[in-house]
C-alpha cells in the first residue's frame, strides 16, 4: 500500500484529500505544520509527500530543504502561490512537481502517480543507456546516437543533455542547469539555455519546432521526456 503524507493547515483540504486518497487504496498520514511534517516523514516513512507552502510555523520551502537533507521521497507541492518565483524556489529546494490551488482531484492523482513512477524508475534502473523514440544517450561513455549514427555534441551541449537525461523526467529549473553547466556566477544568464537547447533540438529532435523529448516549462525550466 502506497503511503501519502499530506501537509496542509487547511482542515477541509486535508479531509478532502484523505477521503479521496483512502478511497483509491492509499494509506494517508497528515501534518498541519512544518515541524509536524518533518516528524511524520521520519516516523511514517511515506512514499510521497503532498506539501502546502503556506504553513503556520515555517515556510514550505524550508520543509522541502529539510527533507532533502536525508530523503529522496517525491514531494508534490500543492499551494495557492501561483507566482513563478515561488514555483522556482520550491523546485530549486528539491520539490518534484508543483500544483496550484484550486486544483482538480483527477489532476492531483495523475501527478502523484507520475511522481511515484519516476521515483520507482530512478531507484530500479542501473542501465546507463537512456533511450527515446528518436535517440539514445549513453551516460557511461558520454555518447549520443540517432538513427544508428553518433551525434557530435559540444561539451556544453553534452552537459545540458546529461543533466536532463539523468533527471528521470523531473523538472530541472533554469537555475539548476545554469549552476551545474556554467557555474554559480551565471544563474541569471537564461539566454544561454535558450541558445543551447535550440542547438540540441536541431541535432536530436525529429521536429525541432515541436519537441517531443527536450521540453520547456515556461518560466521554470526544462524536462526530459523519453
């Protein structure tokens, strides 16, 4: 049975989530503030966390950072904050997905299933080959093949592709990519990402203007979809 930890200080939302998730076979744990969330996560070892950012004691991004200090549990943020900066901060802190309130229950359930699938894939796979319908990325030897032919990538292009390919489908923020590929002093140079992602799409995507694998999440970052 999959265990979900719900962290929210609104009783009606906690109740609605508990009813819907329990009816679908999930085991539900709850916490109403950040300190309780960290305690419950340690004691209850949930398989996934649904977290509000506006908690009464500490901000939800601090809870994410606290969890990421010792756990890789998937974290889906469920928040009334719709500003892109709030989303980016949560994702940079280590959240796996972000849903804005008000939300549809079907969408939330689909996001939970997707996050759990990505986590299972990340735990189970030891294969250094990342295969898509269009190309194959060999992380062990740092090579890419498309239609049986090796594709030449520059070191910077490979750096971006490797980070995205290793993400397991999780969103990678602009800040994360810039820090890891160019360095911490380049975190505002978002135009670099647009230029190099366009180059990667031209080399790897069958239809670069309609990418299937190297996807943009406007205002937030990028996602690799096999």
